[in-house]
C-alpha cells in the first residue's frame, strides 16, 4: 500500500530555505518546498535563499520574498534602488524594479526564457531547442537592448512616473512591491534627470491621490496631481510635444506614451522595418484598407507610412478621443490617413458589415495592432480572422497574451514569420515584442 505524502502547511511569516530553479512570468522565480510550488521574489534562478512566506492561501502554491541570499548567483548585483533591496523587509521594498538586483544581460536572458516558454506552452511555437545547445545561449539575442542602456546600466530612462500619496500622512512615493501601501523613497534611479529634479519625494501633500511626473522629449518636465475620486485623469487636456528621431508628435500630458526615452523610436523602427520587409516581399498594398488598431496618437501608423510612403491609406482606431485628436494632427500630412475614435471591436464589427469592395480592400490590407496588456483577446482576434487581412503586425507588452493570440491566428491559417523582442523596461520583468503574421 503506497504512502500518501502530505504537504507541510505554510503560514505567512514563515521563513523557508529554497533552491531557486527557474523564472516565471510576472517577475518572480520558481522554487519548491515540500512538494509545493513557491513563487519567490527578489531571487535569481540557481540561487539558494532564505525567503519569508507572504501568501499561503492556495494548497498548490505559495508566495515568498527573499530575506537572505545563502548562495548567490554570479549575476547578482547590488540593487540599483536602495529602497527595493533585500536588506529591507519585504513589506518596505519599493515596487517597480523587481529585476534591479540582476545583471542587465541576465535580465534579458530571463525575459527571453519567459517569452520562449509562453510561445511554446500557449502559442505552440518553438523558439529554441534545448537539444545540443544551452537554452540561454540559444535565446541570447532574442531580447534586444534599447540604445544606450548598457552604457547607463539601464538607469535614468523613464520619462513618465506615477507616484502615490498616503491618504493619512500625505507622504509621496511608489507603492511597496505587490501592495498598495505607499513607501517613501529618497530616489528614483530609473527616472530621467528631469523627473528627479521635480519629484516631490520629501513633501507632504494633502488631498491628492496620485502624482504623475512626465519629462517630454521636446517640452519641459511637469507634474500632474490626481485628486481622490476624480474620474478625469490629470493632464487629459494638456498637450505636450514628443520627438521620435526628427518627427514631432503631439501627446496628452496625461495620456499614453511609452515610458522609456528610446522606446517610441525602437517600436517605430521595428514596425517600419516589418512593413518594409512586407513591401520587399510584395505582400504590402499601400492602396488597401490598412489599419492601426489601439493606435494612440498615431505613432505606428506613422511608422507604416515611413516605409510605404505618404500616399498610404491607413485608418488609426483609438477609443480615447483626446489621443484620436492628436493622431489626426500627427498624421495630417498623410492624405490617406484617417483617425477614428472607437472601440476596436466595434470598429471591426462595422467593417464586417461593409460592402464587398470594402471587404476586398481589407483582405489586401495590413493590420498593425498594439493592444493593452490583456492582448487582443478572442473576440478581436476572431474578428480579424474573419476580415482576413493579408498581414498582421502585432506589438505586445505581455508574452502570454501574445502567445494565446498567436495560437488562434496560426490555427486560422496565419504563419508567424517574424518575432523580435525589446528590453525597453530595464530592471523590471516587462518587455515588448513585435510579431509578424502572414495569411497563408
């Protein structure tokens, strides 16, 4: 008769010794304790650590944070943010730099592993073989650094930072890691010099919920105060000027813009190059119904035009009316460009009801989309499949969401023909991926 093994109970506050074996999506590592999976923060695969249990509600897994490194990885570095280091108790560590204790090259390697695992597990795509080659070596160049980051150790890149205000004390700071408790800090090492100059880190601010700091490429830094309960975001009506190479963009101060100083150029170039490859392969039709979905202020529509020329027909679709207004200005020199304020699913639903000539132009078109973290999802992806554009260029900020949509597109007959990833969020687990799909 076999003996049933029981998992020892864990409670919050327990300190346990762990052998860290891998990396998981979300910026945490993986270990096991008495048969239970433990997701451990502030570790590196290959390390032996002492960790404090921070969550133990589930029988199948627990969460913990490192309190002492017993056997360190050669890739461990002093944390770039003193207020987020393991020398602080877990509940006092500032959030937003969960990879700040890892050498930059290893950070990119770990992100590549996360992308490869997501694409294999959820997308059915093998990016690297583990046979005959070390997986890290096979994926070494998959995630590309942003220009200048290696020289600065990935610091000083953020041009947009949100801080929070403690409702009782008025203290200003980031949230603690994995919580909504404000942690006062003395520095913002990932932020640009302009943001650090205006950040009210030592101030006490009353009757304010959030402090947004922005440092536009072609405008002065500014501070936006969000009031408790206010539905309209601070800066929604204020326009600032951004710069991508030598091209100017109008953007709402409180609207969306990539936070890394070089990120808009990195993604602009990646999409432009992807479209250029389609042109070279005679797969791109500038006269077709080309779309830029979740288009924001028109950055990626402009990238399409950079490759295809100013006569391109392209419609950028964005639900935020302020961003659409800015997109219309930013694309004004393109006679065939149209900026539409609409939810993407509703706009695609209207296209599905269109006449045969419109549907034919759609089939000859290319769709660029840059959805939110949750991805395009089943409904929008199904609509795209029914519209059946010739090409889809998918910009993703979440590898699992991309992988799920990849499987759906591949099952519908689209081939994944290009994949690039960019580390435009150093010292965090985030990165961006650009995938190209071609209809078979």
